[in-house]
């Protein structure tokens, strides 16, 4: 399964919470408009999510939407397995984008 090209968002505004293994950011801080549609991750349209790019390292990681945990107030994402292989520290992390 091939990855589709995704426009990455910079992680300047993302906060890391190492105690809870989370990355946190408000949707507006990423420039996400109301009604934002997530990007397709895979060529077979098997998942949607977001790509993040670290301005410090230049690394781009992809995060897949976890629809079971998503609420009206927040979207929850997990790193895609291939990015966890390249960056094992991400294995236990989740990304939470708040919609305030």
C-alpha cells in the first residue's frame, strides 16, 4: 500500500506532553478551518489523517484519525506504522487536535 503525498503542517504550535504520551494542538493554531476535511493517507483510500513536519529536524510524520475516540471537541490520531518503524519513540504517542 503506497502513501499519498500529504501537505504537512508545521509543528511550531504543537505541545508535547511526555507524561500522557500526547502531542496537543488547537485546530486554529494549525490553520484548520471549520469543516476541514482530512487528507487520504494511503493510495487505496484506507485511512485519513494529517501529516506533521518538524521545523527543527525536517522529519514528516503521518497520523491516522482514530474515529472511535474522536468527539465534537477533539480529534484523536495515532502515528502510522511505517513512521513508528522510522521513529520508534512515537509508538506510544497520540496526537490530539482540539476544536475550540
